[in-house]
C-alpha cells in the first residue's frame, strides 16, 4: 500500500534535504531548520483535515507532529534528529554549507525522510487505527535533545502513552540501501571520567623539592586502562579513551596539577554502574600512593541504546519484506558510538537501525562526521518508506514492497 508513493516523493525529498543541508544549525536552537520543517509539514497537514497536529518545543527548537488515524489504536513514535555538527564542509557539493557547520552525520536526510514518512502515512490515514508521533529533535550531537523533548512530554503528545518507538540513521560508508540492526545493545553508553591530580609545583631541575603531578596522572591513565582491560568481561566490553591531557606551561617548570579526561563507553547497565563506582576511587588511590591528591568524578552522559528483541525483529522483517533479504543484515556487534535516542528506548520498547548511504563509485567513502562525508540521496524514498512501514505494521495493514 505505501510502496508506490515512496518513489514519487524522490524529487520532493531530495529538494528538502538540500535546503536543510545548505543551512546547518548546531545544538538546541535551530530556527531556520525548524521553520523549513514546519513549512514542509504544513503542506502535509493541509490534506489531512486537521488530523496532523503540529506543536513546537518551548525550551528547544523541536517539532512534534501527531498523525491521528481514523480509529483509535496504538501509538507509534518515529524520530528524526535535525541538528548539524561544528565542522566546515569540504565536499564541493553545489548545495554545500558555507559556514563552520555541516550536516556531516546525515541528519538532513533523517529529517527529509521523516517528512516523507508523514506524507506516506497521511495518504492512508483512513486505514489507520491509532496515531503516529513524528519527533523532529534538535541537539542530538551532544546536547541531549531527546531528553529535552521527553521532559516536554513528547511521549504523551498523542493523548495517550507511546507504545513503540523507532529511529533510523544513515551511514555514509556502508553500502547504499542496505539496512542493519540487531537485538539488544546497538550503541554504547557514554560517560566522562574527569580527573585532576594535585601536586606541588617547582623547578624542573629540582623535582625532589616538588610533588610532580604529571607522572602520577600518567600512572592513573595506565591504571584506568589496565583496570577496564583486566576487571571487565571481554564479552561485555568497555572502551576507554583518554582524549584530553593537560599539564604545565613550560618544559623547565613542574606544574601544580595535571588534568585528564576520558570518554568511557559500555554496553550494559551493570558495566556502566561499575565504571562509575570503581574508576574515581582507583584514581584517587593511585594519587594517594604517591603522596598526592586527586579529584576524580564520573559523569553519566548517555545510557546504552538497547533494542527490544521483538521490535528489532520487527525492523528486520519490515526491511526484508520491503527490499528483499539481500538488503538486510543483522549487525554482529554493536556500534561504539552513542545516541540520545537511548533515552526514548529506556522509556518505550522499540528499535534503532541503520541504512547505508555510501555514494556510488567510491572505493573508500568518508564516514559520518567527516568534512568530506557525502550521502547518496537516492536512499531517501527507501528511508521514508521504511520509517512509514515500521509504524504502519502497528497501526495499519502490511505495506507492499517498493517498486
């Protein structure tokens, strides 16, 4: 039922994606992006007789659209993130952004695809029993936009709680048109270990008169790496990356303190809780053993993104039914990035999956977040169809395949 309409949307969705790509915005305030999305959705709403309700966020520039079916029934949420990254684009595309911001992660495709899903579903709302919540989210790239929208009540936007939730992410270096997901953890939890080792500064030639924090901080880095390697199950992995290390201002001066920050990723609630409980006292103990002190704190940033097995199977069956078995692959392991859709999946059963969007003719395409990342726009109709079909299997009748 939904399939034939998807291909007819290709030009419209490509044009929308390019408009969004040319005006990327970062963070929670996306006035130009929100205005573009509202304009596109207004065109959809005009044909629904008031069945598509649009609201905007109060504290953030979000858009929530609720499409009500002809009869009551389940509520399904579909999410698209709208924000860009603080990256200067070097793709050379004719619609490239001329700013220190870029849609390097494909969120412009996500947004256009969700507008397309809204159009597909709206065309068949007379056969719908239930409602679809379309969550257009700012601030996925480190601003917890999902948390902001949850706080403003997106899960109750349809008048009753959401029953299932789905999100789709394009990937610039995976084969175009191939779909991926897995049951259980699909992306990592993320936390930050923040450490300051406090010593006593002095002359570089007389270290015995000072308390040098630099070797102690280095020992703490090694201890953290060893602890996570040796004390955590290899089949419940932990990834620790010390991305910042700061100390001193001159080679002949022993600084008074040294600071490092580590990104910590894990895939289970148990491992995440242990990391928060064990790493700060480990670091403080290392400092104390050398006669120094350390301030150490673990900050939880995002939980793991965990797919409900039933909904992950629903994603797989839907993708296979639409596009054929050759275009679906179950991920052998989670991806090690993090995603704030995890907050939605903490509250609602659902699934998060991927759609390859590597451009044709490139042996080694740039990945997401690269200033040279290019996405194959031809996947837009399939992305819109897949999102619409994931919802349709809850609120309508099974769709036909895409021609």
